[in-house]
């Protein structure tokens, strides 16, 4: 995973930021949003961020 890849350009949130939020205990997209501020600008990254969060949560469980 390229941790430096920007997911949300409004808030400068990278894949790594989202991965860290999940690692640090965020267990829903809502929590990830709270921790990283992803999607709190224009909102166009939400779909992408949500998908990534889901994937990471699944990986964490496995
Ligand atoms: S790109 Fe994430 S809120 Fe605009």
C-alpha cells in the first residue's frame, strides 16, 4: 500500500492516515472520519475513503 497516496485532497488525508486510524481502533467509517477529518471538505472523496476503510477493517479482522 502506498501510504503517501492522498485520499482526501481537501484535508490532506493519506491512505496511511486512514490505515493508522483503523490500527488505532477506529472501527467504522464514522470513527475514521472523526480521527482523520477525511471527507469534511467537498465530500467527493467519501466513497473512496469509505471503501478503503471497509477494506482495512476487513484485513484487521482476518
Ligand atoms: S477531497 Fe475529501 S472532502 Fe474534498
